[in-house]
């Protein structure tokens, strides 16, 4: 039987061609005038997923080539 991947994780995690995963941090939609430039520019293209979360995401996204 085929395993279904978790649709919430599909929307939030991006798997790069190298197999590394990234996700976007929160707090970047509104009230940006109160935040510093460094805080807004940090991880502009997605934050790398830590090693502790990789195992969980592998279970939620079966069939993807994750390194």
C-alpha cells in the first residue's frame, strides 16, 4: 500500500536538489517596521532544517530523497 505524505509538511518544507531541506521562518508577514533589518534579512531564502528534525520530516514525507 502506498504511503501518503503529510500535506502540511509538503507546504512548509522545501527539499533542494542536493537533498537538503529548508523552511521559512515565521514573523515576516506584518509588523515589519518594528523588526531590525538583520532580523528580516536573516535566512531570506529559507532556514536549513536541523538534524533533530530530519528524522521526523523523513517519516512525514515518504518517497522523497532526503539526505
